[in-house]
C-alpha cells in the first residue's frame, strides 16, 4: 500500500512538474534487477505498481528496460511477452548484465548512466 501510494505520488509529480505538454509526454522506465532472483522478486508489489500505473498513467510509457536479469527471469519474461500485444512487446527490452548499454544509450545520454 505504501509503495503503491509512493509510486503514484512520484508518477503524478513527474507528469505535473517535469513533462511538457505537446513536447515531452512519455517516459523511459529502467528497472535494475541486479541480485534479484525468481524467488526474491516481490511479485505482489510489482503487480500492484504495474496495475496502478496502467490505470492512472496509461499511455505514458515510451520504453522499458529490464536490466541485469538472470537466465531464469529472462526466460520467464520471454514467455510473458508472448501474451502481450505487439506495441507493448516493442516497448519492453529484457537484458542480461552485459548487453544493455548499446540499446540504452540510444535513448539515454551516457553521462547520465552509472
């Protein structure tokens, strides 16, 4: 509940203060899953946040990068992606710990990355 409220506050703040109507209306989401395995992934929390963002901020996502995913998580996500529409599939990029930088720097200034 607290994570959901904090996420909603953050997304609302970004929309009101950082996005520019008609110029910048979408965002890129970067999810770093370093050291997060299948058994330690907080599924219920992730589902709550995804549900809230889809309901209140639908259409705002430009690209989503899931970085540092282990083998099992990448395989599970590829199964999941088979059930979503083509437009959503094009928005989501799933990467292991070594192959994400070339694609990420197409959208994010390298100076802004750690």
